[in-house]
C-alpha cells in the first residue's frame, strides 16, 4: 500500500464512487488539508489526503452507516471521557486486539491505558456504524494508511480475515459502495 503518493487509479475510483452522490460535501482544498496537518504534526496518508483535498470532505449517506465525517470532526456519540486525540502519537496496534477477553480477568490501569491509546492515538475518525463501533484511518505508526474498526470490545483492521476486503481507504470505500457486509458473508 502506497501512502506517500496518490495512485491515479485509486483517485479515479474514488471520484467515480462519489461523483454521483449529490449529498457529498465539497472537497476541503489543499490549504485546509495542509493547515490540519501542520496543526497536528502529521501528513495524512494517500489516497485519503488527495480525496479530502480534491474529491469530497464527507458524505451523510456513508460509509459507514452514519456517514463519512468531514476532516477533523468526531461522531456525535464519541465519548467525552476520552482525552484529546493525539494524531502524531503512533497508533499502538499492528494486529487485531479483542480486549474483552482480557477484561474478564478484571480491569487494570495498564489495560485501560492501552485501550485509551487505541481510541486516542494515531488515528483519524472516519465515522460510526453506531453502538460504539467506529471506523478510523491510521495516520501514524506501522499501520499508517489502514482502516480499523475500533469498538467497545476490541480493534480490528479492515482487510483481514475478521473484516475481509482490500486494505486501505480506497478498498474500504469500494467495499461499502458495492453494498458488501463489513463482516464478510454472514
């Protein structure tokens, strides 16, 4: 996955998906994208960076169920208990983590701190499917450019056996546009 330059094929695929959607929010523009990046000390991964600057900055109809959020917004159901989001801090995971299994042994401060870092570090929120199920684009760390589902019971990368599809932002959007279930053939 190339997160440094926007593949013209990916850009074309995203343009095609969003061109027919009149409810799409106009692109934010390069000045807004660069300002956001400077404020947070990051560079957004491609193709999302070009997508927000040139194609679309949100869509109420999805993806996910409650819509694709504009740059820098958080879902209305995002917990006020979370600390400030630190996008420049590396996202802490490289593989799925279902922490509900560890919680059965009893919550600990260490476990809670690790969970908080998953919710607060290195990811940009894309939207929610409700019921505490959030989609995030990883912007820093080894998973940069991947989309993850982060929920109350764990975090899972899209494009794996648990959430099958083509990894990355374009793969995630294409999966949604084709009307496919996030969880495979269930």
